[in-house]
């Protein structure tokens, strides 16, 4: 099975990021450390580098899509390698309830 491309968590307070654009398309060869896509966090736009070398087999997250951090957004592997179905998105923790007054 291919290597998952995970939407990274760049800051402790970051819960979601938006895909701005992919630099590669499905079927393109990528090298480890090569920029794969650009994302927007709550503070800045930044590149996400590949953690594996191979072929970009699948892109799950499309430009403009806001996703929870640590989501699987694609796969890199060998050409023709099977791709698992899209995994469920991680859940974002609910905000704490407001304090009660007595």
C-alpha cells in the first residue's frame, strides 16, 4: 500500500487548514522533500513537502477544501499500486462548554 499524505499540524492551536493548490497532479513522480501542495492555516500560507518518493497515486483533498489537521489527503506509491478507500476525516474536538455561574 502507498504512503499516506497527511495534512500536517503546523501550530499547537491549528485545528484546520485549507488546500490552496497542488503543485503535482495524480500520476506525477515526486521526490522526498519536494513541495507537494500549498495550504493556508489560520496564520499563514505554507508549502507541504513530500515525506516519500514515488508516484502521486491519489489526491483526496481539492483546492478550497478546509479539512481537520492530520487528515489523509492523498497517497504516494508505485504506479498501479492499489489505493484504499478514502478514510474518514479525523474529528475536531468540541470546544469546552462555557463556565456556569451559580
